[in-house]
C-alpha cells in the first residue's frame, strides 16, 4: 500500500472523528445513530450499482467514496461506544477472505469445487455464531425479491427444491388460481405466495430474479416513454386515449424496436 493510500485513509478517519467530536463537531453528524444512518448505507449501495449499470466510472469512483463513508461512519460510532474501530472492520474482512480462500492463502492449492468449499466454510461460520437452521443469517433487511431468492437457495442446499422448473411452473399456476379465488382478507398472503413461486421459477431457469425484474422495469419504462413520444408526435394527449388506443401505441413501439 502506497504512502498516498495510507494518507487518504487516515485523512478520512480523521475527518469523521472531527465531525463526530462532541464539542466542535457537526451537529447533524453527532446526532446520528446506527439506525438513522442505515437507510443511507442502503441507498449508497444502490447508487454504486446504478453507476455500474450506467458504465459511468467517474460516478462509480464518487459513489464508492460515498459508500466508504458509510463504513467509516458506522465504525466511528462503534469505536466511540468501545466496541470496535475501522481497523477491526478491515481486519475482520481480511481474515474472512483468507479463510474462505484456502486454495489461495492456505496449503490447499486446488481450485476444484471452490464454490462448494466456499459454502461449506460459510456454513461453519454461521454455525459458530449459533445458527441452528439452514436459513439462519439471511438478512431480514434485504429487498424482498433478493431475500426470497436467498431463502430458496439455502433450502435447496439441503435438498428442499424442485427437481426441475416444471414443478415450479405448476406452482405458479396454482398460486395464480388461489389469488383469483381468495377472499379480500387473504389477498395479501396469496399475492405473496404467487410472487415467491415466481421467484422460484425464475431461479430454476438459471436467471437472477433481481436482474430479470430490473430488465423488465427498464423495458417497460422505455416502451411507455416511447408511447408518450408517439402520441406527442401525433399532437395528442396520451392520457386522453382509450385503453384500446393506448394498446395500439404500445404495439407500435414494440414494432419500432424490431
């Protein structure tokens, strides 16, 4: 690590310490807690993902800095409470990486079945923390779509999974019928079952549900904006059209994409 790197890390830690100083620090920064900062941490992670999706490396540098600030902020608050400091965070992840890569940092130089070994090591780590279930440790705060996929993957590791996508497809159809027939008080639960089944079907087709839904969102947005543009070209107000007329514009946008 270069002197410049050391200097900038120390500079960032010093800035955070000054902002949190009880006498001369920033009032807003001093008032924050782990809970109040958590939403910002999640938001910054998504902004990193957005910069990557846009292939904007300049923004990626800035967004990674914003995300690093979140790590430093949490570490500083923990240090003030006497629990751990930034160096402990870095040491913990360094040790974890070395432990999870025995073919790189240990005596085992084989890379065969690396993914399986990785999962075995993670399972041992969870057990050491007191986990008693195969699905322990799947964070409740994850976005629901992502958490559904992770829960299903964990269950699959112990054999609780459809042998092929056809079973999952039948389950989706079953849940659609149950939602249609459900009483109003049961709609929420049946809607959740349908979404959970859909995640399973997508996963078993080898596709990350989050990626699939992001792509669908982007396609819908592109086509909807295209409909509005076509209507504006025709000198019309899109919202004034009937559903059939709007559908005609939708089909026109789809044809234009081909």
